[in-house]
């Protein structure tokens, strides 16, 4: 179990409210939580000023299309759409508010001051679902974490509907970034003792990537997607991707590397380059028998969002 040597935090634990399935019986994503676009999204945080302002109407249309896709992916489950909060221009990026692995959830202390209270709505929704919820804000003094920094390569393979299965899910890669610190990563390790937390100290990217998952996501339990270019190789090294048995698919554009993989589908942004699409389709459909879907998220990328950031998937 990984522990940051210099962290001294007193951790208290919240008791499970309702016993849930043990991780070995977790076989597919049954629920997705999303949040509507606030009318204030034009004021969302952004690493650089977008060339064109955010168009809220377009953002709503793009988000509705994405909601439809997520409904298709958790077709036998539940799609929960939380009300937008106009006091929180970034609230549509719900991924950052919580980390859910198997049978329990962590509520994050988001690393951006203006976003800290966004998590309350997510916490309520998770408690309503009966999930045991551990709140980093109460249990650590200084721990911070954005869900966008937390990568959990796993595959819920539902190709055989009679016997869906969970594969992989042994590692939790946690980007140590401007938003997530070592204490936050250590807290995740305490709450999720069945996975190995691997901290990835991220380098300055000159505004190219806010979170770990702006750079690397997973297609399945043993396949990661990352941008081409030697400047990203240090991430493979820190992940010890080879040693841990991962295959890395490299793509020409970084925005193609944020994909959502769930229940045998992989979703990417529609405005990625042709070459990235060809590589993804080959790997996902021909190579792994999964289905590739695309959706436009261009309004969200104007404020450093992509696809994973707009949902929380729950097994
Ligand atoms: C932020 O700066 O927090 C938002 N404008 C973007 C958050 C994107 N979140 C994510 O990729 N997980």
C-alpha cells in the first residue's frame, strides 16, 4: 500500500451506511451521475482565455447529446441528472467532485477554491444511492483531489450479457497536479485498500493539460491512450506502464486522449483528427470488440473540460 512519507494526517472514517456488493461481484456500470450546464458557464475557470467565448446554447445541446449517449451505455441502469447551480460556473464538470470505486465513494476537496462547495450535491446523490461515502473535506486537514486526476483502468465486459465481468482495476493512478496533492492521494489509498494507488507527479504543461486524465485515459483494463510526443514519456515511466502490463496507444492529438470507456463502449470527442479516429477505431472495434461513439464537447474544451469530466460512473 502506497503512503506518502511526509504526510501526517489524522484520518477518520465514515461508517458504511448500507452494505453493498463486494468488489468481486461488481460486473458493470449501473449508474451514471451528470449535472446540467449552468447559465453561468461562460465564467468557468480556464487556463487560458478561449479564442471564442463559450456559447451556452451550444453547450446545452452538446451536453444533452452526451447525456443520451450515457443513457445508452447504462441502458439497464439509472441516469441521474443533477440540477445546475448558477453560483458554480464549473458545476457541469462533476467528475472532479467524487471518486467512486466498486462499493464506496470519496467526496473530494476540489483543488480550486471556487469549486469546493460543488461537491455537496454529488454527496447527497451518492448517499441516496446507498453508497458509503467518505468525505475528504472532513477526514483530512489539507488533502485535495480533483476526480479528473484519478485514472482507474478497468473493463466491465458485457459482451456476454449472461455473464458480464469486471477485469483489471488493480491500480489507481493519481496525478499530483495543481489541483491534487499527496495527502489527497494518500486518503484515496486508505479508503480503497484493494487497489494500489500510484501517484504521478505531473509536470507543467504550459496550459495543455489540467488533469492527469487530460493526458491519459483507458480503453480497457490494460490499454491506455496518450498523446504522441516524447514530452509525455515521463508519465509512462512514472506509471511503470510496461512493468504493470499496460499497452499504450499513442494518438496525434491530445484532445483524442480523453475517452470514456464503459460497458463495452468507448466515447471520444467528434472533433478529433482523422488519424486519431482511425487509430481508435482499429484498437477499440477491431482489436477489442468494443463499440466506438463520438460526441461534440467543443464548448467544454474552451474551459479545459473534455468528456470524462462530465460524468461519474458507478458500478
Ligand atoms: C476547471 O478548471 O476546474 C474546469 N474549468 C474544468 C474542469 C475539467 N475537469 C475535468 O477534466 N475532470
